[in-house]
C-alpha cells in the first residue's frame, strides 16, 4: 500500500513539473529530460537518467571490483550512502525551461522585426543619454537593427543567408564605450549581457570559462534558450586578452582565450552551465547556438596610438615633402586611423580580428563635450545633485565658469568622463553636509572661485533675496 502511495506521489510530482514548464535534470550527467530521456526519481530533488543508471549497474556487475577482498573494518568512517544526506549536500536545483517542440524556423517566425525600433529611433534615444560620438551611435544603431532583420529573415525561401557583423569598439578610457552599451540595454527589450574579458581564462585554470559569457546571456533571457539565441553580448576590456609580450610563461588569459572565443563569434553549438560559471558545478547544461547572437567587443587598447604613429611615420620619406616625426604627437583622435594590421601588432590574433568585421572608434572627449556631459543628458551628474538638494527644498545652480573649472580639473586626470563625478563629489561634500543643518537655506550657487578654492559658494536664505552670504569653502 505504501508503494502505491509513493508511485502516486511521483506521478503527481512529474505532472507538477510538466505543468510548470520546467524539466528535471540528471544528477550525474546534468542533462535535462528532453535530451536524456525518462528520469528515475530517487528522491524529491534527485533524479537520474536511464543511461547513467544502466552505466552504474553495469559497473557494479562487471566484476572489475572484487568487494569480497575489501576489508571495510579498517575504514570505520565508511558507511552506506544516505540519500537524505546527499539531498542536503547538493545545491538548490536549477530549473531549466523546457524547449517548445517546434522547429527553429517556426520559432524565428514568431519574432516580429517591427518590435525593434528603426536605426534613427535608436540613435535618437541614445542622443538623450550619450553626448557626442555620432559615428559610434550610428554604427551601433544600424548594427543592432540589421542583426534583428537577419534573425527575422532567416527563413526566406531565396536561400540567401545574411552573415552577422560582430563589432569591435575602440576608444580611450572614459569615452563612453560601456555606457553606450548599457544605455542600449535599457532602451531595447532584448536580452543583452555585459561580460568582462579580464576574468576569462583557458579551460582548466582558475577563473571563468569562456562559456560563462553565454551563461550571463542565458540568465538575462530568464533561462529561455530560444530567446537567448537572439540576444546581444558585449564583452568589455577585450584588449586585456591580447598576446603577452613575455612568451617565457604560459599565457592562460591571453592568446588561448582568443582562440577559445573563435567558436562563439563564428557560430557554434556550445554547452553552457545554467546559473554557474563552470561546467564542473553541479548544475544542468544547456546547448546554445551562437549563430544568431551578436557580439560587440570593446576596449581602450592602451599604447595602440604609439603603434599607429610608428606605422604612419614609416611612410615619411627624405626630402622637402617629408613628414615630421612629431606630426601626430598632438593629434587627439589618432585612433580614427587604426587598421586591422595595427590591432594585430597590438596582440590580437588574425583569426579573432577577422571575426569582428565592423571596427569603429570613439573620439576622445573635448572640453565642450565634457561640459555638455555635466548638464545635458537625462541623468546628468548636475541633475542628480539638483534632485538630491530639491528633496531638501534647496535649489542648486552652477555658473558657466564653475563648469569650465570642473572640466579643466577632470582633463588633467586624463581618465575621461569618470573624473567628473570624483571632482564634483569632492566639492559637494561640505555642501551636502552643512545644508540639512539650516532650514532657512533656499539656494546654493557654485561659482568658479569655489572650484578654484579662492572663495566659497554663494548661499541665498529664504525670504531674503537681496542678501547673499559667502559660505565657507
């Protein structure tokens, strides 16, 4: 009677799993039921496929191990396996969404290209958040739109297959590479994952496997494989996996990582751990086809300008029309002249660069661009502080001279737009500390003298518009 009740409970559990849209995972080989077949339920959260169970029984009955000659008395810590203890040792079971029983062509038809905005609409949205970088915004808008046209047109009967155009984005630090892609992720309703190449290592070494890039995309798609296979992956700091100059030691995070990423960029079926960075974790594995995944790689590529200068200076000749050696020393946007040969000299292997056909650069930020970054975007730094003080019913203003002084200090640090927040945080510290003390303060004006430490901010009290007093810097 108890056996019948147990069987009924297993049947109810299987029905509940089927109704929820998720499937069981083999505890041994980590394959889902859709690939491994019928599962044998040992306990509530432990299932094993028929193949692994048969392999275990064959090993036990093969006679390769003579248990009669084993003296278990000398091993007092050995005891029978308690499945309930094993259940407590395993991590929480990862759920994998069951694939719908339909062909890939039918799945592509469901995707509607009209749900993705046109390139000019994408660029208009990016203009609200990103200052300058017109070419970069235009390139990335067209690439994203064409990517989804390619996905939608994958089932046309004319047998013309459109190849994807992976991108390589080069720009100085602080020019807005990562910010551009993060803004794009907010604007588009598509799965987009942002990964960092600095943590990637060759398989078998401490660090993230190359497949962890796709694990983040699968997580962004709520473990929906079909949705993830239409996603976008941005790999930041791609210049950090360049070939190292010192070849005396094994390079586990350089050229070997580039070689491992070739199959991802080109398009291949890759087994990806669900909810973990390593295949060795006790988590299920899913197969993702990277054929329709758009890869965007970005990096600062330090010292690439010196490589470009060296190549350009080789073209100089002796005579009246010869170029001067220092002709390109003061050119800020030298990266615009980059070629594939320069990137290969930097340390990227030809096979890797060849799979990134679209190469574009971001310009270095000028003083006028930095001033615009301070005040014009929707989430500009000044607007953030103005909102913070508005919660205390205090109005915050900056003079044009103050903005220019902030930008000059930021450009001295040579870290791009990242330096702006650090400088403003420093000067706003005392103001944010003192203002809540006095409810009579109505307005604070940040002046050039305060930024240059020659005076203090101008503070206006409520109800006394004609009286202004100098705050302490």
